[in-house]
């Protein structure tokens, strides 16, 4: 927090921001109303000082200038008046619902606001933050945030916790504390927001609320039912059981924390979600935190700015203004807004452009100073690496053929095969992905999950990520990188796009549930690995006698099957004194002078192998089949 006041000098602001004036000067120059030079003694406006503070990630507190006369004391009364700030007014609490996937968070919200949110979510799982305003029986209201429970959406849960006044931790009575429950508890602790535990699905046969309380106690959550201070409510949301108790707890907690916000001055908000909408361009869902947001306002967030063309409330209705704690959709953004980013109102579009220019320059300089990442590697480099890997694989396969055909000792050659396979593993295969999602939050979560997949053998590179429908440019990039296009929660591609993708040999895969997407990506990664030949033993036999054939002694072996079966159409090996001396095909397999295809365990018969002999009594025969398999991704 940094204190600012109207007319403060640029040098004083630099001192309070703990940066050299020369570093702050170009920022102030671009933010100043006039084109005049900014000197250390230049007096700054409140807006310029606040925006400069935001650039250095400081929250600004506006105070009176030094030496200003304090307001006269109020006239004496019988009871001392409580200190008030006329610009700060009560606002509805922001209540975030958090917990593990499929523990009933969205169903709870659905019951609270009497709409069908849960039925509209793919697989019953919330895929991105929903912000809704819910009226309370006491005449007030509460703004609810529903955060996803799937492991992939950790960043969204963190954003939800930071924007909240009260957190409802949802835990299913029949499932108990799960991984995302624990993670949610950590986010709640970091936000320091008061918590209410909502034990859902209490009408289920296997429900056990007391067990849930004991599990929570192990993670430092001590509920009132066990003598602690954390409120808890037992619910069966679809039946409406416990909802009135939950609302009363929220109302009581709201009275304790008494949330307020400044309504004078520029509007501020937090970006909750960002998506592309046909006919409107970029639409950002935000939560107003300060001031009053109105149509026509100029907003800045990160390297994006907007002139507000339209405001819509949580019911999709047009709104002329939005107050603190109101969730609202803003139409008019020029670029994608970073989620969780601070949105601030500025006096003019010119000021917005200059501020965005400063941030863009800073961002670009940071990116150029960093080493290039894997996704930015040239396609030609990837292709040359792929050629080297395939060459190694061919050497490995050739090594196996030599062992089989020449019938020599396999140990030395297997060593060469292993070296070739190791060389193949040293050059990971690339799986290039063009990712298209419905909203920025989902796009970020999926990209993070893809980066977290095991990549020692198959390196996943998201070569492009964006929101909105598939374009020709997406197809061109996927074709050039030999990649695939993944869409998430998007309508089916148009017939024209589908035709173009097929013509370019580009595979389009569409999903609306994230865990199905990730499972499919693992299989796709596995399909990119080089296959390996695996020998599966079908049976073993011992040579009991040797017989001549065409006057050549020992060409036919009298065998007894010890395990499994001998199948004539498959492969055979001969081991003598611990050494493999043959691997190849059979010429004949007989039982009681009749040709047979199979000789089962305990059976006796004659065996003749292709270009091998003589047998010796005691030789070990193994029948096996060769199968091409791809290793599991989890092996690496």
C-alpha cells in the first residue's frame, strides 16, 4: 500500500514506490495529461499517481495533502457518533463456493437462485467461473462465485478466493475430504476470508457428516459441531434441506465483516472471465470492486483497454451502471484480458493507449530477455530431430531381424539394439497442438495441464492458443507443424472449416470435459511413440529324442510340451546350454505321424524347424509370437 495525494511531487512518489526517479519518469511521462516534461518537482494528479502505483503493483490509498486543515469536529451529542466515511458505503458480500469436483457446488447455487445452472454444465462439472447475484431474505443480496473443482482449474480457484469476502467450502457427505478440498482450504487460508463448511449430499445412503468433520479437523478446519469456531451446515440441496440455515449464516457473517467500498472516484474491478462472442468481440466478466462502472467508461487492464459499449448483468439484461460487488459483462475490449487482472477506469482513451503502450513495451522486453521456450522452436528443427529418431528406430528394428535370421548368439546384438533404442529415446517425439477454447480460463487451465503431462518421450508443444472458433490460420499452423487442433466447449466447426482441415490433413478433436481431453491426449502421445517388438511366450518343450530326415541325422526332434502350447504358425527358438542358437519358423509339427497346427501341454510329437539342425537331446524349445506394442506414457 502506498499513500498518494493530489499535487504530490514525482520525486516523492518515486521514493514511496522505492524506485529511482529516472526509472519512474518515462512511465509518468506517458501517463501525464500534458506532453510537458516531467521533472522531480512536477505536481501529479491523483489519477496519474494511482496509475503509476498500479504499474509497480502497489495499491494506492488517497490521503489529504500534508498541512491540510482537518475537518471541524462534529457538534457534541448525547452518544458519540461512530466515525464514518461518506464515500464508503455498504456493499453486498462476495461469496465464493469452493470444493472438490462433483461435490455439489453448482447444484447448491442452483438451489439458491432457483435456476438450472447444473444441468447446463458439461458432465455436471463447472468448467469456468460463474458469477451470480442472489437476493437474500433480509432484503439484501450476495454475489456468488462458483469455482471449478477439477484439478486443472487451480488458478481459477485461487482467483475466486482472492476476490471473496466469505467462502463456502463444499464437502460431499458420502465422499469426504478430497485433493481439491485440501487445495481449496489452502486458498482460503491465503485469502484470510471467513469460511462456512457446507456438507452436501446428506440425503445419500452412504453420507457421514461426522466423518467429514473429523477429516477437516486433520487439515486445521475446526467446525462448531466439534467445539471449533467455523460454522457448518448440513445440506441436501436438491430437496432444499438446510438452505435457510446456510442463508442465515451468510447474513450473520456479513453483519460481522460489514463489507464496504468506495463509490466515488474511478471504477475498479477484477477480471473473472474473458471470451469471444459473435457480433460483440471480446467480452469480459468482471466483479466491480470500487466506484460505479458506467457505459462509455474507458477501462484499462494489463495491455488491453476498452470503451464500454455495453454492460450486462448476471441475468443477461442490459445495465447502464454497475456498483461494487456487482458481476457484470463488459463489451468493448480490444484484446484478451488477463484473468484475475486489475481493471481500472482512466479519464480518456488517449491516456489508456499510452498506459497500454508502456505495459506492452515492458512485457516485450521481459519476453525477449527470456530464453525461447519449446513451443517457439522452429518446425524445421523439430523435423530434423524426428528424422534422427526414426533412423535410430530403424537401426533397432534391423538389429532384431539380424538376430532372428542368422541364428547367432543374441546377447551382443541385443546390446546394439538397446543402444539404438536409447538413441531414439534421447530425441523426444513432438506432439504439436493448436488449442481453441471458449474462454480464457479454460484455455489457460488446459495449456497448463498439457505442459504437465510426462514429456520425456513425447514433448507436447502448444504452438498456438486462442479463444473463439477455428480459423484458416489455425489450420495452416497445425498443418505446418504436423499438429492437431483441439477445441474445448466450442460449437462444431463449420462445414467449410472441416473441409479445409481434411484437405490439409489436420485432425480436429473436440471436447467439453477436461478429464476426457487429457485422457485422449495421453493416448495420442502414446500413438506418437515408436512401436517395439515384444516376444510373448506361448509354450515350452524339451527334446527327448532326435530323428533323421532325408538321411540327415537330427533334423527332427521328438518333443514333449512342458507349458502352454506349440503353435506351428508362430516362431520358435532353441536354447542349448544356456545359449540361444536359433530363432525362426517351423517346417512341420506332427502328432502320431499326422500334421497338426497345435500341440498342447503334456502332448508329444515331432518338430522340424526351418534351416536348423541337428537337434540334441536336452535342447529347450520355446514357441513365441512377435507383437508390435507401444509403451505406456506413464512408463516415462
